[in-house]
C-alpha cells in the first residue's frame, strides 16, 4: 500500500495535523503522535513536513488575494484545513472501498485456490492408490511369471515322464518275451 510506513500512513498524519490545526493549534510531531496513538517521530516528521508545505501553498494562495483581516485569514485557514480533512477522508474512504473490493476478489481467489488444493490432494491420493495397485500388480505379475516358468518346467517334466513311461512300457512289453524264453529254458534246465 502506498504511503504505508511503520503502522501509519501519510493520510493519517495529514488528517491528524489538519484536525489539530483546525482546533487553533500548531501541529507538532508530539501532538500528531498523541492524536494517532502510534507512529515513529521520523515518519510523522516526514509527512508533517509535506502537510506544512501544502499549508504554505494554501497560505500563498490566500495571500495573493486582497488584504483581509487576521480573523478572516485565520478562519479561512481553519476552514481550508477542515475541508482538507474532509477531502483526505473522502480519498481514504475511496481507497478503503477499493481495498475492500480487492480483498473480496482475493477472498474468491483464495477460495478457488483452496478448492484446487483440495482437488489436487484428492488427485494425489488417487495417484498414490494407483501407484500402490501398480506395485501390487507388478508383484503379482512377477509371481505369475515365476509360476508360468514353473508350469513350463512341469510340462517339460510331464512330457519327459510320459516319454519315460512309454519307454518303460515298451521295455515291459519286450521283457516278458525275453523272460519267457529264459523261463522255459530255466524250466528245461530245472527239469533236467
């Protein structure tokens, strides 16, 4: 915010000085600080100097007019100071209204941001769930891959078993023929 330094603004100092001046007193750093209840003397001094320069400019305008009695001049200065307070107050009110409008726009943006943030949190949670599922499926796929490999080995072993069973059967089929003649020879030898 323009003119904002150490908790007081230029407008704060101008308003306080104008009110003090309109009351018939010369505004000082101490009286302005007392009226505001806050602010550093250096900040008050800076803005009070600007206020005095404006007062000098106003007095120059009044001096250029025809010569007038001191009471009228004093009343005119006080009136000018009071008008200045009203002008500054109107300006400040206008600035406050603008700031309030901006504040409302910012509140809407913050609400939008919060909604997006919440949605992002949901998306992040969903992403983490999907990532966990992918990891689970990867492990399952690895397990199935091992199982598939074991099935392949089992199939090879089954084929080998079947081949060996066939071979054994062939040998058994040949064996009685081979054993029978021997048996008859053994019987002949035993009979003799």
